[in-house]
């Protein structure tokens, strides 16, 4: 009897040790969030998106919120590949600070940037796409965006003529407002060509199926009726994928989706 009693105690102790070890392993997991703001006039001081940083930090998550090459002060700085390289550096920094799971949270143009990063094999375990924006393919299908389509054709002609590296003036339209883009034809095309990795319909099918994606769109957003067919329906199936509609428009989406996206990240980013 004593031997049996000792054996039971030993097994119980081993089970408790294993349980504590498992709990400790979970405790060591830490989410790192890379926030990707929207296009000019967006920046890492955008009052519509910035409040998420403190929300994430209150959860104990590590957060990086850099000023990206498409911001108000940098528009446009270099090509799409440069933006991807900056994202890689930001994720590496989060890892060095202790992040064990990386989540990309993008707003507007930050969404195609997140999709592109994942499609290229970037280090990311979950993505939240808020009010996805920037539609290179749409420049050829939406009549009111013809001015941008004309700039794309101009940039293509310059590249074909061997003038792709000279700085020129092109056009962009963001939320219905035109704005100039001073950059080279090659750099412009890396952001605006419908076949580029800046196009969500190009990169969405290439996102690894292991990466869950939450897409959030406001009912007054110009993309409200088309976000599914534009890219979301092309994402690889994942049981944690979520599509959420919220009140408000393009700029309101981060605020109106905050509670839902925090809950989703806690589940989707779990090992």
C-alpha cells in the first residue's frame, strides 16, 4: 500500500510539474503588434488610429507604431520594397524586445501593406485589416479614378522609354480628394500598378493559410459593398478568419472596432 501511495503521489507531482511548466510557457508568450497607418494625410500621429496603441499596451502587448513611407511627411519615400524592408526591421525589433507572436494591424493603405508582407513570407502570425484602402485595380474600373489611371499609364510609358528613374509629378486620389505624388515612375508603379504587390486582390490569395485575418469595414466606407469580392473572399480558408461590419465610415473604423479586434487578437494570435 505504501508503495502504491508513493507511486500516486509521484505521478501527481509529475502532473503538477508538467502543468506548471505549461502555464509558465504560456506566460512567456507575448504579443507584438506592428501598427500600419493609412496613406497621406495619414501618419503615426493619426488621431483616428493612434488610440489603439495605448489600448494594446494596456493589454501588456509590445507595440511598434512607425511613420511609414506613405505618410504625410514621407509621401512617397522610395518603392514598395523599401516599405516591406522597413516592416521587416520593425518586426525584428519587436522580436528582440520579447515578442513571441506578431500581429499586424493596418488601417487603409496599411492593409495592403500587411497583406503584401504576409504574402512575401514575412514574420507574422495574425492580421487585422481596418477599413482596407488603396485600390490599384480599382483605378481601371472606377470611372471617378480615371485621373490616377492616366498617371499609371504615363509612368508605364516613362519606364518603357528608359526614364523610370527620373522624378516626376503623378496623381493620387485618397477618399475622394486628389493629391500630387512626386516620385520616380518606377516607385510610383510599385504602389499603383494593378499587378503590383500593393494590390490587395493580388496578394490576398498568397497569404499563408496558417495566418488568420480579421477584416473590418464601416457601413459608410466607400469599400463597404465590395470589400468581400475585392480581396476578402480570396483569402485562404482559416477557422479564425473573421469579417466584421461596424458603424461609421473609413476614419471611424479603428475606434468602432476596438473591443472586437482586441478580443479577436487574443484568440487568433494564440499558439
